[in-house]
C-alpha cells in the first residue's frame, strides 16, 4: 500500500491531482482512517495505461505533422 504522496511521486504528478483522481474513481484507492492508500499494482496499471495513451497521441501528432510536411526542410536562397 502506498500513501498518496508516494503514488504521486511514482506518477510524477502533484499529490492534490492524485487525490482528485482517487476521488473521481479514475484510480482505485481506499481510506484508512482519514488517509487514502493506493495499491502499488493499481498505480502501476494506471501509469501503464496513461503512458500508452500518451504514446499513441504523440504518434498520431507526428503522423499528422509528417502528412502536413512539417518535418521537411526548406532552404531559402537569397
């Protein structure tokens, strides 16, 4: 079990943002007294899905930029 700060450090996000994710149900967590605890496996699974979505979006963006000629060098002569 991880504290919200430890889980936020693993995900490289703020603790407040992580608490919001737990409160909205985007990542599983449970309350122990007044503290929230997250399973390390749940944090790792969330990170894997988030990273896969991010990679996919970047691939699409690169593809669109290539299609638009965004990577071609144009040499201007004077």
